[in-house]
C-alpha cells in the first residue's frame, strides 16, 4: 500500500488542550525533559508579535523541538501550525502521527514542489495562524549550532505575505527568530566516560586511553572514520584532515545510496536536503511494515544494507572536527558520542534528564513587498552559536 503524499492537520476541538497536556506528558516521560523554561522578557516579545500574523523560526537540534515549541506557544494560549518533514511523519508510529496532526502538524516534502503543503501554508498565513517554521530544514542533532537555512523553504512566508497583500490584509507578516537549547540536569562526566569506553570496545581500540578527554574523543573520531572508510571501500586516506575525510566518506556513501535507489541527487543543494530526497525515495520503494521503526530508533537487527547507510548519513551529517573543541560542554560531548553510538551500534545509551531553554530574538522583522531573500530572511544573528553555548 502506497504511503500518502501529504499528511494534513486534523481539526480537533480540543487541539489547544491536547497540545498542552499531551506535550507535557511526552516531554517528561518519553523525551526526558523535566522543564521548559520560557520566561520574561521572551514571553512578552512573542506575545507582542502574535498580535498579527507570525512565523516563528527556531533552530532545530532535536526531534523534540516541535513539542517544545507547541508547549511554549500553548503557555500563551496559542496553537501554532508546524511544518514537519514528510519522511519524519511517515516514519513515526500511527498514534504519534495522529496526535501531531491533531495539534497542528502537517507534512512537507522538502526538495519537491509540494503543492498541498504550499497551499496550506499560504492559507494559514492569510488567516493569521501562527506558523512554526524550521528554516534549517532538518534536525541537525547539534545542541547549539546552526546549519545553513534552506532558501527554497524560505519562499513560503513570502508567498503568504503576497497572498495577504492581494486580499487587502494590512498587517505585515512578522518573522520571529527563536532559540532552543537543551541542558542536562545532572553531572554527565561518568556517562560520557562510559560511552567512550563502550565505543572503544566496539571499535577494538586497545591500550590505555589518553588522559585528556578531548584527545580521547579525537581518537574515537579517527577510529570511527576508519570503520566507515572500510565500509565505503577505502576512499578517504587517514592522512587527510578530519573534515576533508568526513566529506569524502559521506559523499561516497551518499552516491552509493542514490545508485541503489536509482535517483539523481540535486547536488547543488545542501546535504541535508539531498538526504531528505534519499529518505523519500527509500520510502517509495519500501512497505509500511518494513519501515515503521525507521529511522529513529533503528533496531540493531535491521542494521544492514541501505537502511544502515541512510542511518550513517543521518548521524554523521553536520559533524565537524572543531565542534567540541570550540566549547567542550557536556551537551556537545553528548551530541557527538550519541551519534557515534548510533553509527556503531544502532543504539544510543548516552542519555540524561534535561531542561530546555526557549529564547525569542530581540529583533524581528516584517516580510515586505519586493524584499529579497538576502535582505529580509535573516534567520539569526551571526553570533548565535556563541550565544546558544552560553545559555
């Protein structure tokens, strides 16, 4: 049975109540989130913007961000519409997809002309519904770092404003930058050391580990890339710099997946968008029963072939040699080690209770007639990663 090409929201009379209560239960029990801190003056900034049509633009470090933003908006008694990647909605269990659709989530096929999602987005903005929009386009898995935004997605708010102007609606559509930051509630040093020990055993690293934790992580990085290189056919010599080697390996695995699926990748687009195209093509070739647990979490028994390679791309995408060295926090160590655990075992054992900080940008701006993307689509200040790391 073919999967639907579009998952629209389900109109539900108790949608706002569901967003608040179900969101809190999911975050506490399933996502291990103890508290969502959305305080003044950020609440007042967002409340002021919500007096008119608004697109809220957060960073996207986790699959949990949608629930976090629903709860943050719910504290202001607002139910937002949220765009979610089509492949993500197709993968998740039916009960969770139904719940998400009941609180305003709908799918969008990134990298394609999704007319249904496009029309719903524009119609919602014409009706002045608050829209939560993740301009990075995909989960980057990095707690306080931004991936480049996707200009193709950025046109949707502009289309919404043009439609509003065509109908004589005066209030300008406002773009509101937001920041989401996950912070551990307990010391993580022992959990980080245990994760490193598990990975060293899995990778067959013998001998005493380096005393310096960052050196130990670098050794794990190198051994993991050696493993991926053997899998990819030996395309990235160990003598290359880490980032250069990573790029060669990911490109090779990406090309291999595309060849097996028989698709032409849009090489002029960011890797995250190309990965989305591969996931979409994979789903078109698979049965719902065969993919209902994929890609997150992926049982170790299914860790083979094309599924394994898509997971590898998903978890290694975006990693950089300097990510932890720039700011060696427990959260950044966890970001990287959790990904390496996923790559090597299909499971992530490095987990902990967290709280979430939600901040709203001090400046937001109107989408205006004739404005160019470069002029008006400013996602965040250039210094955002540094600001996030200090939250």
